[in-house]
């Protein structure tokens, strides 16, 4: 009986270690793939002019790495080179730029970029949530609540907007 118990504990331990190892290897491969993409895009854009997708992708990577000034420069470059064909996706760039400003606590600039994203795609829920969050940071509670409610018009199941709108309603009613 004692051997069976030890075998069970050992099996559980080995299983846990396997799961942890798989998780670590997945993260390493994901990071390696992102770094390779980062390196390739940087080299490509140093040698020649890229397209809007190249600048957006590289800016997003810089933003993830918290290298915000480089990210801002690349997001702005993507906006500058955008053509009429790119207008269907430019809202993503404005949202990314807004996020970058938000991360630096430049809320007025973030709000401006989120509004631009929404101008190109009024039902872009992510930008609406981001805009409402920026309004909250600026303590513009009425605008934040209004924006969360607008988000819920487009996505009634949006958990973030529901929770924050409910919280703001309680705050306003107090």
C-alpha cells in the first residue's frame, strides 16, 4: 500500500512537471517567433519602405516591449503612408497609437487617437472600451459612462463595459 501511494505521488509530480515543461517550451517558442519577426521587420524597414501592415506589426511589438517612443513613431508612419485601400484597417493603427499614449499616461492624446479609430469604425468595441477607460483616468465620469453604454449597444455581452458602467452608475448616483 505504501508503494502504491508513493507511485501515485510520483505520477502526479511527473505529470505536473510535464505540464510545466510544455508551458515553458511553448512560451519560449512564442517569444522566439516574436523576436525573429521583430528582427526581420526591423531589417526590412531599415533597407526599404514597408507597407502599412509592416509598420503596424513592428509598432505593436515595440509597444509590447514598452518601447513607446519607437512604437509611436512607427504608428504615425503607418498612418502617414496609408492609402485609400488601407482605410478599412486604419482604425487598428489609431487604437494602437491610443494604447501607446495611454500606457504613458498621456490621456488627452490617447482619447484623440481612440476617437479617430471610432471615426473610421464606429462599432469598434475595443476602441470604445479604451476610450471609456481613458475618460475614467481623466475623471470624466459622465463621458466614460456614456461611452461604456455605447459599447453595450454594439456588444451587449461585453463584460468589461457592463461591469464598469454598473460601477460608474453607482458612483454617479451617490
